[in-house]
């Protein structure tokens, strides 16, 4: 048997060895090839081509044609050399947004993308600057000029506008006057209550997507709560400790500064627009030209101020407020809960301040909210309530309307950027002649 199987064994061994060598070779040479085939080529850095520059600034706008938001309209920006820098389409609500490096740009609308029957008046040249709001507004329809408006028509329009502005100052200032009448406090933090009301409405309107009317109602409730919290956390403890009015005045200044910069930290240092009522079309009735937003502001202001007057004259809490203002000790000895009255006044003042801030943002600031808007309005509130008579609700109303009229009418003769100066100068002149104000008397309220 050994002679028959001997030749087979070496043959099988060579076959097995050849198989092992083939297997090792396949593994050795297929590894690098497979690795080479499985490694994809490096992807192109597409983000580097489409991403905005590192120092890009946001530029926004809303396409509004007579109250109709224009969606799907192309907006493009051209640099100083006329080259297109970027373009975008407006959203369903007419809003558009681009990011550009700081510089001077020409913004234009691609007319082919406009709906039928809609035309844009002209391009808009704008300097894009970092650290501030960069908003571009396009005007639609036929171009209107004011060169043919007579001085008589300008006077009537500015008078109506002054009435509107004065009523807004009065809405915010009546609460300040009532607080002074019942507590004797000159509250320099009242301007921040105005700002907080507008900011609360902006948050509900923009962040949560609620319509501005509903957002305003919620913001007024927030203003009432902030007024009550102010009284409970700061002013009631100071009154219990018999803190003097000068010390309380200093506290109010510090509180105003703290609240102002807290708003700056948590809100924005830029002007932020509401989602509604930014661009309005003027409606004309003879020589009077007014937008719907301004007309509604006047109506709301009149209704609220008349309601406050009826509250003071016809209700028990209103009579109690007048009694506390006239003589706090006598009112307390007569059984009036003075702290309850003061608490009600703070809540009422906070709600009125919030409403005043919303109306101020809509009608005076073009539907935009600023972090220091209340401070700007505070000086005019003080001018109005001092002119009418400190502590008198009706005096505050009259004084604020006069200040609003003077501020707007002064634009007929001076630069509109300086219009607030006129109201303050008239205040100084009148107080030199009548220091107690127009309606200043022993009775502070009513």
C-alpha cells in the first residue's frame, strides 16, 4: 500500500500550499484596493460659498401694499459698484431678510415678480451698519408728493397728529399722576412700565404668533401685574418704614436704570417691529389725512380716558382715591382702606402705562419697539402732568394734550428731530408764570 499512495501525498501537499498562497495574496492585495475604493473623495465645501460673511448684518423689511402683504416677491441688494450681492423672496406675511457685510447698498424689487396691478415707486439706497436696526421700506403705487399741500392743510394735519400724540402721552401720564396724587411719589421708573408693556406685546405677537390685538390685551394684564408687584416688593415696604419722599425718589431713579438695562439685556438694543400694523396707508377726508392705526389710537385713547374719568367720579373706589389724595389721614380715619386704594392705583397705573407703550409704538414709532422708548416718553409725561397740575387726573389729561399739540405743531417751523424741545421749553415758560400748573389746586384728583 505504501507503494501505491506515496505519489498522491506530495501532490495534495503542493495543491494545499498553492491554495494557502493564493488566499494570502488575495487578502494582502485586496485590502489596499478595497480601502482605496471605499474612501470617498473629499466633499466640496459648499457652505463656504453660500454662507454670509463673518461680519454680516441682518437687513429686513415687509412688503405691504395698502394693507396687503406681498408674498413670493424677489428683493435683491446691489453693492456700490452695481453688482448683485444677494437676493431673496418675501414670505407669506410679506417679510424678507438678507445678511450683508456693512456698507452702502441699493435695494430693489424685481418687477417681474410683483402681482398684476402692483407697482413699486423706486429703489431704496441704504447704508447697512452693524449694531442697529437695518430696515428697508418700499413704497407701492403712484408716487405722492407733498409740495402742493398748503400751509392750512399742514396746520390741520399737524393739529390732528398733535391731538393723537397728546392723548397717547395722557394715557401713560394719568397713571403717573394718580400715583403721585395718592402716595406723593414722583416715580421715575414709570417710563420703564411703558416699555415693559410694549415689550410684552411684542413677545406675545412675534414670539408666540398671536394677533396684535390679543397680544395687547395680554400685555395690559402683564402691566397691571407688574404695577402690583412694584408696589408690593418696593414701595409698600418703604412706606411701612416711613421712608421720606426724597429717598423714595432716589430709589425710583435707581429702579428705572436697573429695569432699563434689564430690558436691554433680555430684549435687544435694536428696534424690533411688530408683525402687524407696520406700514399703513393714509386715508384722506378733505384736508385731514390719517392712517387707520392712528385713528384707532385716538379712539382707544378717548374711550380709556373717559372711562378713567367716570371711574373717578362715579365709583366708590374712585371717590376713595380722591379722598386719599386730598387728605390721607382723614380718609383713613373715615374707614377707607388706604393700602387697598394705593394697591388699586398701582395696578391701574401699570395697565395704563402698558397700553400707552403699545399705542406709542404703533402710532409714533411706526409699529416698532425700542428698549428705551419709555424713557423718551417719560420727559413728556412729566411735562404734561406738571403743566396740568401735579396730582390732578384731569390736569394731567389737559397738560399732556397741550404738550402733544405743541410738539407736533413745532415741526412746522423747526426740524422734526428737535420737536420734543419745543414742548419742554413751553413747559418752562408756563411754569414760570403759573408754578402750580393749569388746574393745580388743593384737590389733586378730579
